[in-house]
C-alpha cells in the first residue's frame, strides 16, 4: 500500500490537450474518486497512472518512486475495467489465479490468496463455474477478486459498475465500500456518476475539460462548491440556477430577477458587497425549497407554476416555472400539488449560493 502523487500531469493527443496540469496527492489507504462528464480527462488520468497511456509532461509517483517510464506490470498496481475481461474457457478459480501463475507464485500461496479473496467477496461457491454461468454482479466480483489476489500497492477502477443494472449498482457500491474498508488498499476510482462518487469516495476530484475543478470530501463539495460547474454537477436533482441583479434598498441587499425578489441576510449581503449593482447567478438546491408562505413581501419566498409532479415515494419532485426560469423543488411526500397550480416556494436564506456571472466562481 502506498500514496500516489500526481504532479503537473499533462496529456496531449496531437492538438487535443486532454489533461491539463493535474496536481493531486492520494494518501495511503485513501479511496479517491475522479468524477466528471464524458471527455473531462478522468479516464486518461487513470490510464497514465496505470502506465497504459504515455505522459506528455509531469510526474506520477507511487510510493516514493517516479513511475513515468515503468511498464504497467512493474508499477505494483491492479486495475478493474468497465468490461470484466474474464477468460471464458477458464473457471472462476483459474481466472483469479492466472496473474499469480504468470508471476510464478507457489501453488499453495496461489490457493491461499484465491480462497481468501473469494471469502472476502462471498463467491466461494462459484470457484468452479465458468464466466458464462455467472450473473453480471458475480462476474464483477470475480474481476475484483482477480485484482485483490495481487495484493497491489494501488487499486485502479475504471467505471467498473457501469454495465450493471440500477439495483445491482447500488448493491455493488455497498460491497466495494466494505471491501475497501476490509482490505485497506489505496484506491483511485473513475466514474461519471456523481451519486457513486459521493457514496464511495473519502475524497472526490471533480474534473471538467481536463482541469481539476475542486478536490474535497463529498459533503464539502455539496455544501461549499468552488464554482457553478461543481454546484450543478454534485447533487441530485441538480442545483437550480437563476440570473439575478444585486440591488440595495433601505439598507438591505436584494437579489432581483424574473419573478424573484429575495432579501439577503446580513452575512450573505456582506460577502456580496463587492458585486452590488452587478448581475450574478443565484443557486438554490431543490431540497432547500419547500412549499411555504404566499407572502412574497417577506423576501423569503417566490411564486411558481407547477408543470410536472414526480411522486417518488420518499419525496415529490415539482418541476415549476418561476417567470421564464425552470426549477425543481424536492418537497415532502405529504405535499398536495397539481399541474398548473400556482404555489409559493420558500427557502432558507443561509442555503443560497451565488456565483460570479463571468468566471462562474463561487462568491
């Protein structure tokens, strides 16, 4: 087990600059998730750590060793891919043992490691089956087992759950977390699913266009996003955004937009003082909205027209129009609302977010 250090990592494919100056330190035994939309550079970064992609510039250290020029087999890593890549003619046991046999481990040691990994993964009764006799979740466990038996310094996961159905993905997320807690090996995990990132990662790295946007613990990214992109990417349903102008009136600061006039608390007003008279972006998370008072003069609510009602059991999602702006409110399941009804959405002013209109940075 070891830490992984990435220093000013760059990757260019001809004229395409896919990864731009990534700096990251992953602590020993830490589970770090790289997340972002397709094409953001997360998988390319992972492949450079693995040695499957050449590095244009920068350094990758595993432990205290710079591994830029080392072939993958000498980096002491184990990688789990999106497709299971199991040998169809081999049993589960032989698939898990194959890498150890190639490294000429003694037969008793191979047997001990395979059975130990099978016990961790709960697949002891599947060792003599062929991959075609397994479900998708079982095949993924075998792929994990093949990595675990290596006892590597670092696990690398490249969207390993993306081929599973929704229910099985949730189950495997839990299993992966349990396995990491038990094995304790440093892990780097790539996904485009922000829910997966938030539930699995000790820390999460959000990427866009090859650039790291923010690194932090899941709740830090949720509560204190560095910019509008992170705010909109982290959280489900996504944060609502509205363009507003900041205007002072009678000693108070207001955010004024299409059908919105919100009075800001003193702490928020102080932070936004340098942007008075400017256009900024207001962000409100759906779960921070509730059906409330129809007294818009209090500065803590605004009118909305219901367009769609999504009843999910534990909550109701209301797709609403606020003037010309579309928003989503996640409200209690007891709320009665119908399409085309006008209601008032209230909020906690301390839970508002503001972003610079030009740079997108949080204010």
